[in-house]
């Protein structure tokens, strides 16, 4: 992969990482400063449901943060854009669609078929 392409993906991943970290920070501060002392049980239930939903989203984002950090490490080590299964280059189109991709489309398809058969 060319240096300009690596720089593009480094910037893309770094910006996405910063955005996700900022959201997580805002969620934490929002939870700390919120006042869930409503006397109405329905209001408390709705607020608790919203908190739960937000925390589930942030948990999924935490997983994405880890994938982004791993991809940034791969860029630094020279392994970014190389399929971890077959060792072939991952297409730019695939990386544009999923910058944290670790498998080429063929290997990813095989993995998903295997997981479907195994019920994973």
C-alpha cells in the first residue's frame, strides 16, 4: 500500500477514534451530572431505559475503538491492508467501506459461512 493511502487511512481512523472517545467522554459526564430523582416512576423508567440504550451503544463503540487502535498499530507496523488469513492485500474498496477490516472479502465470506454453519 502506498504511503499516501496509508496516510489517508491513518487520518480517517484517527478522526473516527477521536470522535468515539469524545462521545464516550460526553456520555460519562452526562451520567455523572444527570439528576434521576424524578418522583414519577414512569419518568424514571424511561430515563433508565435511555441510559441502558446509550450504554449498550457505547459498549459497541468500545469494541470499535479497540479495532481502530489495532488498525492504527497495523499501519505503524506495516501490516495494514493485509489479510490475516491468506496474506493477500485487502482491496482499497473494502478498506474504504470498512477501514478496520482484517480479512479480504473472500476470507471474510468464508469465515461468515463457517460461523453460520457452526451456529456461532
